[in-house]
C-alpha cells in the first residue's frame, strides 16, 4: 500500500471543499473575510439566557471579536492580509461573530449592504442560530441571491440531540433547526450547517446520528469543529473538575473520516476542523494545529482508500439549491 500523503494540498481530491467550489465557480481564488458587525446573542443578552453556551468564548471562534463593528475598515484590513498571503482578489463577506441575524431588519440591511457595495465582494456568508432567522431576514438574504450574489446561511446546530443541546445550554432544539432550514430552502437559500464533534456525552455514534438527521432534511454545506476547552467558559470549569474529557486527535480524525464517507458528494465541506489561539486554549492542545488535523484526515481517507460519498447515496428527496 502506498504511503499516506504528507501535504494538505490533495485533501480536495477526496473531499468536496468550499475553496474548490469557489475556484470552479469564479475561475479564481475567492476567500472568506471574517467580519464583526457588532451583534450580540440571545443566549447572552437575556432573551434566551445569560452567559451563552457552556463552551463559548467567542474569541475562540471569531478572532475578530474585539474589532470595531464598522464594515469598511475591516474589509480594507482583511483584503490586504489575504491578498498578500494567498493572492486572492475576490472575497466572501463572512459575518461571523455572535448572531448575525439578531437585530432590526434595517440594521441588518445596512451591515450587509456595506459589504456588498465593495466591487471585489462576491457575496455573503451569514453565521447565526436556528432560532434567529425570521421570515423578514430570509427574504432579505433571498433578495441578494436574486441579484446574483453568492449567499450562504450558516446555521450553528452543533448537535441534533436535544438532550446534548440542553446540556451545553444552547437555548434551542432540533425543531428550530428544521423550521429554519425548511424556510431557507423554500427561498432557494443555501444552508451550511455547523456541527461540533465531541460535545459532552457524545462520541462517534452521536456524530453519525446528527449527520444523518441533517442530511435527511437536506443541506448544501457542512462545517465540522472539534470541541475545544477555552478560558472563561463553563466548559473550562467542568474540564478542570474532571467532568469533561476532550477527544484525542486520533478519535477526531477517525470520526471526521467517517462523516466524510457518509456525506453525499454534492455537499460542500466549508471546514473540517477549527482552532483556538494558544493564549486561550486549555485543551486539547492539538486544537491549535490546523494543518496537523487536516493532514491527518487526508491521510486517514488515503489509508482507507475512500473519499466523500463512498458510504452513502445522495439524498433523493432534496434538490440542492446551489447555482452553477
């Protein structure tokens, strides 16, 4: 058997990645540019709860969490960094920090429009919660898509198990996710679902069950993220008490490979791992090593001789809304 690859560049040979999708669609590199639009979260401001999810220190998920909410300066700074590092000249405006549909519709319109007026911005990717996408917000997103913009609604589901969601103080259940996905697809909006692997009480079987429930409803994109323990969270307290043990790198790689094999080839993987900066990361230490994780997933798929979709068939009753 040939030796596994040592570089991450061939991962897209086995996984349908977002970068490759954008390259094919636009004929050039297009990179997501993370933005902080100054929003909060209903699980923090008292609408749904206080303190947020047990694992959430938003700095670990959005390194721009402390930036000014002004969009233009963030775009200017971000495009300079990405253009120098990757050569990209076109960008997706990624509204990442906290809940980016949680405000008055005119405030949302102003923020989104600020990004889309830039000639090198091809579209929006809007991160939010399944319980924060009312009809008016979906209509607004659909209006951008009708104008030819790339639009993705990124829904943070994390798990399809309501008991797990309650355990981490998520503040919503799977039914809210079902409602949001159905409403988005009714308008032709592409959905990317975020899943966290290794939540308290969950392992491989729970991850596979969550994936199956998400695929049954239909989805255009997926993001996988290992649960990491960061400072100033309830999870950090639980970890210090010995009440939570993170996944090993080997376990995470194996679960990711299982999920990829089970995912229809047309579904786009926007992300296969996530990292936290070393100054706030407590455990596991491998969560600061992005390429070690990606190379490991690639090597495991290579070792198995499999690729995305090898252990599943496309969901027959759902028509993907993505445009060519």
